[in-house]
């Protein structure tokens, strides 16, 4: 049975029609702290593995709070920011430092669970003592990690992804511009 922080449905930051939830750096930090405390009280991992690229931000923060080793593992549907695959693929070696340790795999959000399932299978191949999963967000009706901070059906706009560099200038990420009214 998944272990969760009491469920809070994230309110959209804009209008109901936009359905966007803009995550501030401050709220991101609070979610990571709350998730780290919950995981630490219930599981006490020795290693945290973050799913690169976006999952490394919450994973590194959680690893730092828990004072455990952090490693990254690249699993993605994208190349250079562009969607190129329908299913995620493992694009880096599994950290062998997971062998014999209690491992926590962290990603920023889960919907279908394809990425976390791939990560779980790969990590299990190196022989951890135990392995559990955590995400900052889950989508309703989707895959349930062992731990998560918030559940929302809204489009989540992460603070590190809200703006991108285009032509030498920071601009609103094109994927989020309509939802953010830009």
C-alpha cells in the first residue's frame, strides 16, 4: 500500500479553464522537505536515485535532507527536449552503488508509471536490499509510487521549466504559454 503525505489537491494558479498549477521554488522546497520527512520516518533509504533530467531536482534535494548518497539515472522519451519516443528508454547505466542498499527512486511526476517501472526493473537488476519510489506529484487514476507529495490533474509548471532560453533570452516555455495566458 502506498505511503503518502495527507492528500492535498493542488489548486490551479490561473483560472479553472487554464488548469495550470505554477509551482514556485518555495513550494517546491516545502514539498521536498515534507516528502523527505515522510520517507525518512517510514523507510530510511541509504541511496537516492533521481530520474534525469527533471527528477534529479527533487531527488537531490531529498537526498541532501536525508543526508544520503545521490545518483542519477537517465530515462526519457525525449532527446534535446523534443519528444521522440512513445515509451521511455533507459539512456544511462544503473548506479551499481545501489547494490545491497535501501534505495529510493525519485521522479518529479508520475502518470502512467512507465518511467518508474523501468527504473524499478533496472535497479532491481543490481541487487538492492530494498527499493521504493517517490514523486512530487501524481496524476489522478495513474500509477501510484510508494510516496508522493501532491495529487493534481492540473498541468504542472515546474519553476525550472517555466522559462527556457530562446535566441539568447528567457521566454515562457512554449508548451506552457497558452495555459499561462502568454
